[in-house]
C-alpha cells in the first residue's frame, strides 16, 4: 500500500522500524474472554443468576447457548482479528452432559475445548468460578467463616489449577489460572482481619499442590468493591499484592478494580519489580466496575506504552474482561481485541530511545513536543497494513462481516 510506504518512511526518520513493530505485534497474544459471548452464564448451571457483585445489562439477541455456539462465535471474532491468540475460560464453561458440581470438575470435562484450541492453534487460560452458585449465596467463598463452604471452594480451586495445568501441557503453552472471589461486606465490618486470615489459609491450601510451572501460572485478582460488597472486600489489592510477592504468584490487575482516580498504567512498573509475571484484565469502568467494552482511550494507550517501553510485555499476560449485553457480542470482542492491538502497535511505533534520552537530559520541552507529535503520526496506515498482511478486514469492513454473521447465525438462535 502506498500510504504504508509513506508511513514507513516517516517513522524511519525517527529511527522506528515498522517491520520490526509488525514482528513484535504478531507475537503478542491476547486472551479473549469467553464470557462476553453469553453474558457470563456458562453451561453448567444455566438457570443460576449472575451473582458476585458483577452484572451484565442489555438483551441483545444471539447470545451463545451451547459450547459449540460459543466456539463458533469466537471463531467468527478471530477471523476479524489479526494474529493468533488465547481463549480465557471460566470453569462453568465445562462441556459435559454429566451433572457435575464445581468440586467435581476434572480435565475431561474440558476435552472438547482442548481439542478445539489445538485444531485452531489457540492457547487457553482458566478461572475458578466462585460466584453464581448456591454455595456463594452468603457473599463469602474462600474467606467464609463456615468451614464446609470454605472447603467446597478450596476443592473447586484446587481442581481448577489441575485443569489449568492440563491445558498448558496439552497445548504446549502456559495457562494462566486466575483466582478471583467476590467475598465482602455491604456494610462496615467489625472484623476486617479474620476473613483475610481465612482467605490466606484457603489460598495456602489451594496452592500447596506443586504443579508444573511451565504449564500453569497462578494469578490472584483483587478489587476495591462490588455490588453488595461496597464497604469491604476480603481480597483487596494490598492483600493479593502481599500474597503474590511472598508466594511467587502473579498479580492480576483489572483496570476496573480501583478507585476511579487511580491508574493501572502507573502500577505495572511497581508490581513487576517485585513479581515475575503479571496478568492484566483490561476492562472499562464507567463510574463503577461496569465492564464496558474497552476503547482506544488514553489510559489503554498508557498501559500499552508501559508494557512496550521497557519490554514488560514479555512478563505480562494480557487478558480482556468486559461483558456488554447491549451490543452484538461478536462485535464487542472484535472492538476490544483490535483496540488492545492498536494501542500496542502505537507503542511499538514510538521512538522510545529518543524520548528516554530527552527525559534523562531533563529536556522536558522536547519530551512533551515529541510525545504530542507522535499522536498525529500515520499509525493508522501501519495498522491497516498489519490487518492486510494478516488477511483480516481493513478498517470498518469487519463490521459488514459481523453484521452478515448476525443475520445468518445470531438472529436465528
Ligand atoms: C470481577 C472480576 C472477574 C470477573 C470474571 C468473570 O470483578 O473482574 O475477573 O470479571 O471472572
Ligand atoms: Zn477481572
């Protein structure tokens, strides 16, 4: 493309090699969360309401009802997204006719997912599902004061790790198994210590089993509050940061899980100084942890800069986490995945060495001027070229394909 050649030359003038950026971007996998496809319902307990203080709103037609439909939808999305990626599963997305509860799950209940992932060259990530279940109704799971409840969830998480390890071994790429629990109090508690002490004990039990670290990576995800846990969340960020540093686990930073004036982009460099690997749940909070589809926003861009500028992407697992039921679900995936990639590409096209040097020299004028000039460099032409080379639609053309799929498949459900 002529515009690409021009863009290539303009970047080259700053010492940036667009071809190298392509090679880097091609190798960055993003974990596409299955739960956008069916509003976090899963297949094990179709009648259970979504609980745990998270919520989907909207009733856009066409949500997947079976594992086969969900896979078909994700395949459609992947056909519109450049590169080869991973799929993030929750335990309730098991594909089985057996009536199994969460404390009985085994790798075999996910065999069809593994077969599919193998066939498509996809990786898999995994999550225990400590919500939307009668045993989480009290609002407490791993930090419950009720021993039998706590044991149930410990057993669930132990099994999930084994399933994660199975994924990793079968697919020859590490599975990230992320523990998030909704536990917390609506109103101000008297004892903030005891639930956290119990959560620590539960995690110690869960992680006591040694698994193959090249196949499974444990991550722990905190948050500041949820619906129904406005005053206290057992698994806070500080709790998990401490736990992860001490026990060599990965922290999961979800971009919707902090006070609205905090930026996850500013946390990455600190967290990765004291932990080996990081998991990101890229989401978009609107006034609360609303899990809107991610935009190509300033903060998404800043996160991408943080990952690229110091090579931290090599120790970071990028996953998406949003669930919007008011728009076409396949489109939601495509918009989110492509936005994440666009942000990474823009970061890869930055003349970072020049900027760092200006900063070291204290030339903040040049730093500011160049950063602003970079915003109007022709990165779009480079992105289009990347899409073309990956045989996926350039520009808004993907929407026509998503619409055709909606007419032919989704609206007939
Ligand atoms: C909830 C957490 C968690 C979930 C998924 C479905 O606040 O972000 O990651 O969104 O497990
Ligand atoms: Zn999350």
